[in-house]
C-alpha cells in the first residue's frame, strides 16, 4: 500500500492546497487516503505530518476532505470550547446515538457529572466493581490453554466483555447471552446501507433491541436491590443537579456505550501486554517478581500502589500501541490553527496516538521501555494520558482500564509461575505490527504459547 501511495504522490495533482493548507498527496480516487489511514493509522498520520507539516487535509471515503491538526493546537481542541462532538449522533445514530460521547455543553455535563462517581477510584472500590473485575480476570487467566499456540487477543476479547458486563452487575448466568447479542450489535460499526433480513445492519438492530430490552429489565430489577454490587446499581443511586435519578433512556444508551468503549480497547491492551512479555524475558522476570511477591491481585485502585511495574507496563503499552489512534471534532466557529484560518463546520482529526511518540516528552520514543514510567512522584500529565483523550470527553473508564490491566498482568504472571511456564511467541510467528480495524490491535494470528521455565 505504501508503495502505491508513493507512486500516486508522483502523479500531477490539480489542487495541492485548500485555504492555504496543504492537501496530502497520494490519495486514491473515491476512497482518498482512507485505505492507508485505516490499517496503519498511527504510522500514516506520523508519516504524513513529517512530509507536509502539522496541519493538512486528507481525503476520506467519497473524497471528502478532513483536516488533521497535530501537536498542542490539536490537543487543545479536545476541550470542546470551539469544537463539538455532537456530529457523532447524526453520523452514527443507531450505533452510538444519544450518549455521552455525542453530547456537549450542559447536556453532557448534567449526565457526565453523576455518571463519573461510580468510575472514580473510590466509586470502583465501594461498588465492588474492581473486586468483581479481579474475580473475572483471575478465573479467565486460569482458563487459558495449558499448551499449544493460541491467539491471546481472541481470549482477552472474550474476557474483556465478561468484565465489563460483570462489572455492571450482570449475573454470571446471563453473560453468554449478553456476549452473543453484543457481538451482533457491533456489526453496526460497518457503514453498510444494505438492510435486508440477516444483513449486518439488520442483525445489529436485532442485537441492539435484545440488549436494550435486557438492560431495561435489569434496571427495573436493580432499582429494587440497592445492595447489588457493580456500576449499574451505583449509577441508579446517583442524582443529578436537580436531585433527580438518571432517566432509563439515558442509562440504556450509556450502558451500550460503556460496553462498546470499555471492551475492544481493554482487550487490546491486555493482549499487547502478553505479546510484549512473550518477546521480552527481561520484562517478564521483573513482572513475575513483583506479581508473586504480592499477596494476590489488587482488588481496588488503592492497592495498585503495590504493582508499580505492572502499571509501568500498562502505560508503555498504551504509548507504543494506543488502541485509539485518533478522534474527531467539528469546529463550531472560525479558528486559527498552526497559523492557518480554519472555517466553522470543518471536521478536524486529532491524532491522539501520535502524542506518545513526541521525542520532547519521551526520549528515544520508538524504544519500548517501561522504566520511563517508574519512580515518578507526580501523576501522568494530560498529554501523557492522551491515549484516553482529553477535555470533557476524557475516558470515563480510565481508572477501570488501569485496574483491569494491572490485574491482568499480575494474574498472568502469577498463573504462569504456578504452572512453571513463561510466554513465548509461537514458532514462526513474527513480532506483530499494530493494525487499526478500527481499534488498534495485534493481529489475531499472533499466536503465543507457554514454555517450561528451565
Ligand atoms: C485502555 C482502554 C481504553 C482506552 C484507550 C480508551 C480510550 C478512550 C478515548 C480516546 C475516549 C475519548 C474519545 C473522544 O474524545 O472522542 C474515551 C471515552 C470514553 N470511554 Fe474509554 N477507553 C478505554 C477504556 C474504557 C473503559 C474500560 C470504559 C468503561 C467504563 C470506557 C468508557 C468510555 C466512555 C463512556 C467514554 C465517553 C466519555 C464522554 O464522552 O464523556 N473506556 N475512551
């Protein structure tokens, strides 16, 4: 693809700039730069800005123009003072619809403030969510195959979904039905117009209807059981600024969003952790020492302090392999970005994943080195948590993702030590490359195996 892109760049282009901002050369007819941006998004965006500078137009499907704004000015846009996320509702009505991610201003604040409580470190502890997640992770890691190469991503995808549903407070007996219908629902992520019986769109709608009906009866049941552990119960207990409980419609659309936002991303991070450890015996040894010295898995955010190396591994995996390469905002007024005038209504891509490769923040940014996160006295800065976004839409599940990842790394090291084995890439498997489909993940064919420690 890159070779094709290089050839296309040499073809004469009619328009090289728009509004004084360069148009990235090398787009294909009809699909523009989308094929290059889709698979290898992170390198594509980094390479493009190295070629044409920190602000440029790229063409997406239908040759529609999209502005890319790198660096601090791009990061600033996440604050949504001069930009908005509301376009997501029209762009993706059935899939995201009217939920936190597609709301702004007072509407967003009125829902986000009460919803945040259960996802703070204290909320995760008091609702029992972090303890539930430890329980699911411990059991899932214990059920990993004893021998034979297997795809770790396939496994982490299964248990990341189990975690998010169990953490909500859904009973173990219902998890399989939830997982099946959720898999149908996410077929709606493909922008296909065809709507015949059994088409992906039809199946997505059927999955969504099942989920919504079950969420609705769970909400009704949970209202009568305030002692029920998990985030759903905690969400039912919160009150907005007027002292009112959250409305069922808001709860349902956001429970769907929680499952979506909190599943593929976390699954990817856990899979990368295992895959990195399978290639780096030095890191494996450090993690094993820390994990086996601990009395067990951390069961609350407070207990994460005992696991500094597992946390460093989590942060370095996110930096090198960010699951979300970019997000977008719509300009709500005329803006000046990198000295260029950008009109109101422009769609702007903010390349979240590229901030982790800034050499001014991370010396030798290409090097995977968890020690850069060790021994720090201050929490990570806003730019250091860029893989989770920024501004009012900063990831609601940040603390949960952090807890899950440390629990996974600790459970993985403890379980494998108990078995007397360590992870290794399966014979003939090459070190994997990050691919976006649309979340950044290792390829499913990256198989690992467990080998005896000699
Ligand atoms: C490593 C794992 C994760 C990563 C990298 C990640 C990344 C992100 C990013 C980049 C955004 C902002 C999108 C934007 O501004 O356009 C976001 C928002 C969000 N995330 Fe996560 N996420 C992760 C895990 C989770 C988990 C576990 C949950 C579930 C609790 C979750 C729930 C959400 C929600 C609800 C939002 C929307 C917040 C709002 O619009 O106010 N995420 N996430």
